[in-house]
């Protein structure tokens, strides 16, 4: 069974066509331009360019082996759109040089989320107080908001964290809210 991990599902699962993947991009993503389609053994990938920002992203249809409690259950088609991940990378990369300078001057380290932001856009790890970093948090927030042309992060925050040696992890002590442009203490 372990030798069959190459997903021999191209003939077992009907993958979405180019026109179907284009339709998904049109419905789920901001305006974009189709670039090309790539067909692999068990995956169809359409590449697009975001019209406003110019970054490339994909919408894919692929077969994967489902399982229940570790028991193989056949192959299923899955559609994946990586626009949100690529957009987060775009905003991060666009602002990176300036944010690094702000962070260095204010005495914190900016840590990117592992996935597209839901609430925190990023964490700021520091040993300084809110009063010491508040202006830098606001400046950083303005920088991100100006790069966020699709307004994906209007309701996000920056979380300032102190390291708690007793607990062994970083704890949030302050936030900057993009929507009302203020910093505040974080009550846990």
C-alpha cells in the first residue's frame, strides 16, 4: 500500500477543466488575468496575475486519497486557490524594507503569520512597553494599510508580545487596530 502514494488518480477522478478553474478565479478572486494552464498527472493548475498588484497565484484542481481513521477511502477531487497566501506575501514583501527599519528603530522583531491573517496581521516581539513602541506600531499599521489595496486587512491588528519566561512563550500585552488606528493594552 505504501508504494501507491503517487496518487494514481488521474483516471479515477475528474479534475476541473481550464474553463472551470477560470470561473472559480473570477468568482473568488479580485480581477485577474489568466496566464497559462499546466496539466500534471493528477493535477490541473491555472496561473493568474492579480490585475491591481501584479503577483502570480494559482487555482488548482487535484486528486487526493481520502482516509478514515487511517484506512484509505478512495480518491476525491479538491480545488485550491492560493490567492490569499500570495496576497499576504505580496503585502509583506512590499512593506518589508520599511517595516524592518521601523522595527529596528523601535526595538521589536516583526514576526509574520504562518497563514493569511484572520486577526493578527503580524506579531511584534519586544521587551519594551506600549508607550515606547506605540508610535512605531501606528506607523507600521499605516504602511500596511497603504499597501493593502484589496482591503483584506481592514479588521486586522498588530499584536505586541512580551516573552513570559515562567510560561515559556510570548504573551500579547498590546494591540494596534487597523480599523480605528489606535493602540491599546490587551486584556486577557
